[in-house]
C-alpha cells in the first residue's frame, strides 16, 4: 500500500480570502501551522515536537482583515484532524495491538456515556461567578440526547455536528460552565474521529 502524504495547496493561496474589509484568519499563521503539520505528517523525525489530532483541534488563529475564509480553513482543519486521529489509532494498534485500542476507546466511551446519563440540567457544572457567560442548558442537553443515540442506539451522527455545535448564551448559574462542556465535547470529537 502506498504511503499517504498531505499535499500542499494548489495555486498561490490554499484558501480564498474574505473581503479586505472583513475579518478572516491570519493567513501567515494558517500557512505556518499547516506547513508544520504537513512536514511532520510526511516526514516525522524522532526529535520533532509531535503534532497530534488534539493539537489540530485546539488550534486558533488571530483575526486579520482580508484573511483566509474561516469556514474553508475550519473544514481543512477538520479533515487534517481526522487524518492525524486515524494515524494515531493505527500507530497504537501497530505498537500494542488492536485490543489495546479497543480497551482505550471502551474506557473513553464509558466515561463519556456516564456523563450523558446524568439527569437533564445536571450533566455539567454551573459557573461559580454570578455573571459568567455560560451555555444554555437546553441546547447542551439536546446535543447530549443526540450523542446518547449515537453511542447507544447506533443512530448515525457526523463528528462535524459536534465540532460545529453552537449553544445560546446563558448567564451564570442559569447555564452550564463553558470550559467543562468544551472539554467534554473535545473528548467526544476525539473518540468519534478515531472510530470513523
């Protein structure tokens, strides 16, 4: 089987730019990160600082007028994350065997499902600060119900639904703490990307 490589973008710029009056992603930062990711993926050296699927998912770029179209960059990052997640899964299986991978995803799945089984309105912490911005409880719980269907009833669901989830804003204890919800959803994306 031929070794897969990540191809460089075609043309002068790999992404369309937004209008010069609008804000997009800083093109130099995007190019730098994707260049490092491509180089690491295609030619990993033992002394390189690894780039993981988690690094790709957590990557952010400064806003810049006339920058790259965020939707196009986000879609490319999603594909890149999937490629890295598949490679990480394959490396684990080669190193430790398929049973090690199954054990790992079983453990992660059980942890995520335990939170999903909590009662609606009680799945995540409430912010301690009174005026802290938080996520709308009903919105988050609705996504949790979809995730339960995916994990336990084989209902189809794309990882992009989780990646693109947007919740209405709530104030303080009227919502779920953003950081805890985000960390949970990161775990969901990581698991889904390694399975699909």
